[in-house]
C-alpha cells in the first residue's frame, strides 16, 4: 500500500510540474496579445482555429 501511495504522489507532482512548465512556454510574450492566447481566433483557417481551441481550453483547465 505504501508503494502505491508514493507512486500516486510522484504522479501528481509531475502533473503539477508539467502544467507549470506548459503555462510558462505558452504564455504570450506581449501583454496585449489576447487573440490566440486567451481567446481563440475564430476567423482563421481550420488548423489555426483547432490549435487555438486546444491551447485556450488547456489554459482555462490548467487554471482550475
């Protein structure tokens, strides 16, 4: 039972590290970049729209 508890703790710690580093890599370089970072660009081609939906959704889930 102790090995399972340690494995779960290490997994949670790695999830936190991955979430923090992902947010750092995603964070926009300019403070005024709203589209593509906080809001999806809806009038772009489908590839850009799907990429933005993935990243914007991930940001809101990571915040929670």
